């Protein structure tokens, strides 16, 4: 029997940048802390950073993702 194991994100930081609500998530995989970032906006959401290995790298890359879409 297949059992779905739901994923509940652990949001550790949330902030608004250029009209996007950025949510930074922290997880642990293979004894390694990893981060990802979601970008929420008026018409939907997207994974801005699928994987990063530090909180500061995640924030920097999420802002860069937003900057590229706002050009």
C-alpha cells in the first residue's frame, strides 16, 4: 500500500522584496541543513531557489530571482 508522506515546510524567514513575499524554508536531508525560497506574488507563486546551503545564499539568490523578473 502506498502512503503519501505530506511535506510541511518549515518557514524560518519571510519578507517582502519588490512586491514579492519571499519565504525561506529550512530542511534537513542526509544530515545536511538545506534551504529553499518561495516567491509569492499577486497571481501565484514559484520556487525561486530550489536548494541552497546557507541562509544568506538563499536570500541573495531569491532577491536575484525577483530582480530578473522585474527588469
